[in-house]
C-alpha cells in the first residue's frame, strides 16, 4: 500500500485556505513524482522518488489540519454535519479512489466538542475521538474524549487510529489481541520543543508492536509554539522508510503486509506480552 504524508503549515482558523493548501500538496505530489519543495513536492524527504506515478492509496494530514490546534474549540470547530473540511475529504476520496485521514475540531450532534480523527474511503467514513486529551494545556476542559479504539480495515491492512498525545501512552497503543493491527496512524501538532520525544516514541511504538507506524506532524509557528514536523513512516523493526524534515513538504512510502507477517512469525514476541 502506498502512503503519502502531508506535512503542512496551517493557517490558523482559515478552513478554506487550509483545504486549498492540502489540495495543492496532494495534487503536486502524485506517487512516484519527482516533486519539489514548498507547497507540494517531496522536498525534505529522506527517500522519495520511487513508485508507479499514480495517486497513493492513503493520504494522511496532521491533527486539526483545517484550523490549527486550539484548546478553545468554540473559535474554530465546525458542526460535523456541515463541516467543509470533512466534505472535502469525502469528495477527494471519492474522486481519487483513495483514503484521506486527518483530525478536525468538530461539534458533534450532542453539542460536544471533539478532536476527531477521520478515515475517509470511497466506501465510507470511520472516526476515532482522541482519548488522551492534553491536560497540560487544559484540552480536557473543553473537549470530550473518546473511550474506545478504532481499527480500520483498508486494502489488506488493519490500521489503529491515534492522535498526538496518545503517543505517550504505550498501553493504549498496544491494545487488543496480539497482532490485532498491522499499522498505527498518528496525527499530531507536536511542538519542536519536544521533538526528541516524538522521534523516539514513534520508533518505540513500531518496535514494541511489531507494526508499521505512519505519523504526520505539522510545521510552522502558531502563537508562541514552533512545530518541527518529523513526519515519518517506520517499519516494524523501527527502521525509518521515509521521513520529512522540519519544513513544509510531503513524504511517500510503500508499506507491505508481508513484512509484518514475516517479522511476527520469525520473532513472535507479541505472544509473550503482558
């Protein structure tokens, strides 16, 4: 399965501008294109440039990609049923016959604000509500957290969906029966002040779960916070298949279910898990 990471700077609160940017970055970086830097292209990738020249199977956007991150959802959240960003994700998925994944600040039908990660395919939409809300910044005072995991079956992979702060909690990332999922998808607005933790924990989650990790962080500056990117695709042995550097760019990689199966069969550590 081909995966494209969209590591973008986000224009705070400007849904239309962020949709336009995501659209351009996706269109300019078709799988296997040579690309370039800036808005679109593969500038900053460690190992871009191979592929078949078509659309990727899966495009992943950052946390709250249409608005930027805020602990005050009343300033940025869209009603879920009227969300322009979600409508664009559905339209793009249908037109390009791919999956589009990213989180949005939304107000649900019960009037609750959610940091909701959507996985949109031509066949339908599933979602995951961020479980570990960032109490350090009082996210828990303004958003309702989710209480269940979401695993998506898509093109031969089972993908566990998680959001930002969830990364720090290995028990939540190692859930269910041994080997119940083949990849973890993380989306984030993770500050560069804690970049080392992001890089280290992504690798740890891949190794301890013997699965791929597909992770997208934003870049740029919002108020006093700098975001350093570091979006990456990491294989089940903790080896980086591809990664973005600290500026706006995209990153492509191919993940193979047989790699997961071989590693788990040859070294079945998950059978001895707690």
